[in-house]
C-alpha cells in the first residue's frame, strides 16, 4: 500500500501526525511530510484512522 496526500487540499493541521507520527510529520515550515510512503501492513488500521480523521480529506491509500 502507498500513502497519497493531495497537497492542494491538505491544511497541515497535524491530525494525521497525531495518529501516526512515524508516517506523518508537520515541520516548522508548516507543511506536512510523509515520512514513510510505503508503511508496513501492520499500520493499516492506524492509516485508515488517519485517512478518516483528516478534516480536509487530503489523505488516501492506494493498493499496489
């Protein structure tokens, strides 16, 4: 699976980083960064929580 962020929609509000800091990070420049584009399968339930919790619906998962 692959994490996809629509940066045009992303508000960098850090909800996803609060749920999964090993995958998402909002840095001092105020922008969201994906630290692990292809996270391990055992993080799927947290990734789905991050996708559902994103207030701008900017995060999605792609199956590869």
